[in-house]
C-alpha cells in the first residue's frame, strides 16, 4: 500500500492492505461521526483496520469493537497501538450475528455499525432490505436496537433510500468530502440531532 495515500486518508502511517484501505472511512468523516459518541460506552461492529475505532477511542469512555476476521483484528490492534489509544478499546474476535457474542458483551449505551459494503462492480446493487452488506445491515440494525436505542449505521451512498422507509425515527446524514457523496450515516435515539435528512461537508 502507498504510505502517502494511507496518511492522507487516515492521518498517520498506519498498517493497511487493499481491503482495509478501501473499507476504511476518511479521518475527516470519522472524527465528525465519533463526536456524537463522546463519553459513551460504545459497541463498534466490523473493526476492519481500526481507523474508525481510533476516532471513537479518542471520544468515547470505552469502545468494544467486534471483528470476524483475525487478520483485520491483528492490523487494527497494531493501528490502535500506533495511535496510542489501544488501552481504551476491548477487542472481540467473533461474529456479531451470533447471539452468543451478544451474551458475552460488556454494558454499552451506544453502537456504531459499519458493515462491509466495499463490494462493487457493474452488476452489484447495494441493498438495505435483504441487505447485500456483510453482515446484513438490516438484520444487524434490528438486533442492535434490542441492546440500545442509540445507534449509528453507516451505509453506502448508492443506496436507494426508499428502502429505509419504516425504520424508527432517525437522522439521515449525507456525508461529503468536497462534492463527493461518500456515505450515509443514520443516527437513532439520542445520537440524532434532528430527525430529518442533514448534510455534512468537509
């Protein structure tokens, strides 16, 4: 991986491979998202390379981050140590869709869900209903809302937002870098500032 590209996107010489680089969210956006989790005990799903975890650890009281891929988890641990925030994070290697994982979790009061939606291609369609993310965003949200009403959910910018009709009241934020629409973040519970569509541009 190009170290200059890693520094530009994530802010430091972190470890990344092609998959975790593509999956990782730009530091300018993670800093904004993490600000809503200040002084909370946060569950994060899908750690990846740990780039969002770093932003959360700088704001939250504690972060419990769950990853199913041991290679990603090793990379994330290295990156959090590099950032100097590993002591604020509990790493769990597990499948978040397994009820046994939920049974073993420490107490949380908020969650950030960032399922893997980096799959692309000319015939790929990102869906929320019968979700095409890994794990499925619709099922993941439903399960997490049983644990806490304070949830943020990252979704791809190409999503047909009509599929979100019927969800609990939330703020649907469109996040941009310059003119490029990078992603949606849905905020539920008291993470929501206003229950409507908002925009953030950095």
